[in-house]
């Protein structure tokens, strides 16, 4: 089932442990796919040009994104 056609409720989140919650959009042009990382996330994770992110997709179609530590 395609991710973009599925609407699911967001899982319960313990807000005491959350630094920020942001939404972003994907841009698809041909074979290129881009996602803008919100500036607050870039600042909190101290991301720089070339920083790597790891995407983990679960069977329930939820996603966790992690900064890859060097």
C-alpha cells in the first residue's frame, strides 16, 4: 500500500520528551526526491551539509528518522 495514499492517526507521543514537532513536504521531479528539513531540526541536531539521516520504516507505515553519528 503506497505511503502517500494512507491516512493514519499519529501514535501517542509523550510530549515531555519532545523538543519539536514539524511537518514537511516532499518534492518529486522525475527520479529526484527532496525533503526540506525544518531549520529548527537542523539546529537541534546540528546538521551540516553532507550530514546523513537514517530512515526506518515500520510495517504500520510509521517512520523514524535518525541522525547518523560518525
